[in-house]
C-alpha cells in the first residue's frame, strides 16, 4: 500500500469519476484503475462496486476511504513538519493583535517563547480593529489575535479571550441627567469618537450615522477625549474600569441602539501554511492557554 494509491482513492471518490480524478492528479485513467485494483488485491477486498454505473464505494470501501483521508492528512502534517525543521529557527516572527486587547497576557506568552528561542526576534504590532489582517497579507506577521472571523476557510484559529465594550461619556455630562436613553437626534450633536486607521481597521458597529465625529487612531487618545468632555464612544471595559469606579466616566445609552456585544478574540494563522519552529512553538503556547491566565 502506498500514499499514491490512497491519493488515487481519494481523488476518485471526491472527483466522482476516473476521468475527473485523472485530471486532478495529472495521470491517466488506466494508471488510476491499476492503482486501485492493486490496492484491492493487496487488501483482499473490493473497494468499489463495479456493478454500478458510477464509481460507488462498497461498505468496506467507505470505511477505508475515511481512514485514507486521515492517513493522507497525517502525511501532509509530517511533510510540513519536515519543512519547518529543515528551515531552522526563524530570524524574526511577527505577532499582530487588535489594539483593544489587554497586552499583558500576550506578553506572558511571548516571554516564554523568547526564553526558549533567544536568538529569534519577536516583533509585536498593535493595530486597530481587523488591521492585523493587513500585516498577515503582507507577510509581516504570521500569528494574529483578532475578533472571530466566521467562515474564513483560509484561516485556522483558537480561542483567546472574550472582550466587552461599553459606551461611555464624561460623568458630568448633562445628557446623563436629562435622559435615561438619549434620543439619536440629540446624540448626533455630540461628537462620537471613532477609531480608524488601516484599510481593515475601521468598524461601523455602533457608529451613529450622520452624527458629529472625532477620528483617532488609538484607544488612549479616544479615552482622553471622552474624559475631557469632548465626545463620547465605546471603549474596552478593561481600559475604563478605574475611571468608572472613580466616577470620572459613566455608561451612556443611546435610544434604539443594541447592547454592546461580547467580542470573542481568537489566535489566528493561515491554514496549512508551513511555519518555522519558533512560530509553531508560539502557536502551541497560545493553544495551551498560557495567555489566558489572569
């Protein structure tokens, strides 16, 4: 039994015919037929029911096909690992994360990786919103920490933490005394502070259309503008915990706006992309939950 025989089996099943499988593998149909026949002879059972018009798997063939997929997946993983080991340790590994996130748990993980690989530079990039995706695209970063992306087959990810935002304004704002929920028509006259930056970083969630706006590129500036009574906006709760407790900031509700959701942040990398040993170790440390310790 060879990997080529298993690849032939997979191609026939997934392609639906010998012709399609031959095209996908760049081989002739007779060659594939011989490969499957030899495999059946070696195993002593029939994989395909040849009484059917199409290549239909027998009950035994279905079980072998499922196992073949596992074996081929392990073979690919083995090959990728060999590529990583042959490449040696990387000179630099880039990690990009959304700027809203608490940095300390990221640094704890990076510190452990740095202790194991002192010769490799670990570059950290803080970007707004989905901005880290631009760095993945350009090759500057190989590991990201970003809000969860649904249905992106190019990426694999693992849970990192949940992050909650809160809409706030300076605690002495008259709006808090005049309204329980401020009408949108009134709120449009008060500047909303919005984060913007790279092409993938700007979000439209919670943005009051048609209202006055401040645009900044970092959360500390946004927070300071709001504390100075010059605007309002949403901020990560971990950044304003003390100010809320001290009565410097207060939550504000805009009429008709939904509650700010919990945002799941995930560690992300390209699916199936060969990586070096340092990037792989960093991924494993995140996977083990080192970063999630509080």
